[in-house]
C-alpha cells in the first residue's frame, strides 16, 4: 500500500502520516529527507518531529537517491518529506528522478506513507528557482499520487481523503 499525505506548512501532515504508519504496524522506518545542519529553526523543527516519533522506529537519513534508499528497506516506511528531497536538486533541469522514485515505491513489499508539501496553492514565487521548485514538486506530487492507493490533503489539522485519479463523476441533471 502506498499513501500520499499532502499539506501546507504546519498543517498537520506529518502527524497524520505518523498516525497512519503506527496503525500499519512494526517495524517502521522513518526516512528523513531534510538536512537542517546550520539552520537553528530547522534543527528545532526536526527535533520536534523526532521527539514525537515512537522510539522503536528506525530513522534513515535519505540522500539524493531516494529510490535506492527505499529499495533497501523492508517493513513499513514513512518518507517525510518530498519537498526537502526535491530542494536538494536546486533548480537543476532533470535533477529529480521521479520515474525511479515511483518504480521504487511500487516495488516495495512493505507499506509506504509519503509526506509532501502542497506548494501550488500559495503565493507565486518571485524567483526562477522558486518557480522551478513549485513546478518540480508539483510534478513529483502528481506522479506519486498517480500510483498511490490513498491520498489525503491536510488543511488546518484536518485530513480530506482525495478521490482516485481520473475524471470525477458528474451529478446527473
């Protein structure tokens, strides 16, 4: 099973994802994608996440090749989150290998919950790099959503289940 949890900053998406993997059962591996070193604010946020996690969960720091990291893991996995992973590529055309990521997610024998930022609903970025990030993460989110068995949008701490991809049914007239 693949589940995608989308939401804005501080929306509660990571907390929901943690609850989902806790239901799926042990062992759980938390795949961290952010390297906060040198940024005190980010270090504090990472510490909050770490303190909230079940102490029995294993934590793995992802590198640029998230697909290879996922392929090496067994059991239930929580990837938190795709935004920092995409940001590693910093505007490089073709830097994000979403095809390999989706293949690795599909090939896993264990359940996977993937967290990602929904950045397309916010202010239009004023820089080329910001627009690249918004567009690239939007494309990654779309690809992962396309293979996910379940997807949720978290807004203000509330989760909205998203329907499966494709055209929605229209009401009869």
